[in-house]
C-alpha cells in the first residue's frame, strides 16, 4: 500500500484538530440558537449579522416608535356584482312588444319531424288549427319584425283563418289513420342513433 503509518497518524491528527475547532465554534453558537435559527450569540460577536458599521440593527427592529407614522389604509369596499343581463335587457327593450303567439287548439297530438309522419297529416293538423282560430274569432296581429311585407303576410294569414273549415268525417278518420303510421315511440335520441 502507498500510505504509511506516519501518513495515517497525520491524517488522524488533522481530523481531530478540525473536530475540536468545529466543537468550539458550535459551543459559541449555543444549542438554543440552532433551534431558533439565530445567527448570533447572547454575548454579541463583532461579526454578528445584526451589527453593521458599528450600529446594532436588532434594537431598531424592536423600536415601537418606528411605526408611529404608519397610517393604516381603509378597509377595502367590495362592489356589488351588477346584473349586466338585466341592465341590457331594459336598455335595449324595443318599444313595440312582439306579437303574441297564436292560439292552438287543445288536445292536438304532439308530433315531431323525426317521427316520419306522412305529409298529409300535417295538412290536416294545419286545417284544424285554422278552423279553431276562426271559431274563437282570432285576428292576426301585425308582426313588427316582418318589415315592409309584414302587412301582406298578416293579410294572407288572416285569409287562411277566414276561409278555414273544420275537418269532415272522412278527413277526421283519415287523420286518425295517419297518426298510426309514424314512429310515435321515437325520441330525438332514437333518431340520432338511427342516422349514425
């Protein structure tokens, strides 16, 4: 081996010297300083972190007059959440109200496009609706959104109501027969599954 007994003794002596130096240093710091994470000892060392240019800044920290000029800011006031939707609904409200929905006859079957009823059934249902509106004396109001053709559209719709006749026996029977020809048990979801 390249290391001799004298070399080992020298290494051990250096280790012991270093250990004693560290023990002395730790003794100066004190165990409580390590626990409290303080970097100075009670007997103030000249190289203390709190002493700079001969001035002790630790005493300045505990000085109660240091914050004498402090003015606490006022408590923050929280603004109320504004109902923006309600505001704009009022601000943008059109002066002329929209035309009310036209009445529909009671007990009319609820049929959807995706149930594939024959087109003739829709003709009978429209005929029933116009006949019902004629029976209650319904007058078609002018639609403010229709623009310049609004009056003409209103007159055409009113003419359909005025000329409407209720379904006769044969049409009523045919309507009942047509109601059985669609997919009455289908929902929109069933239709979506079918077309995929």
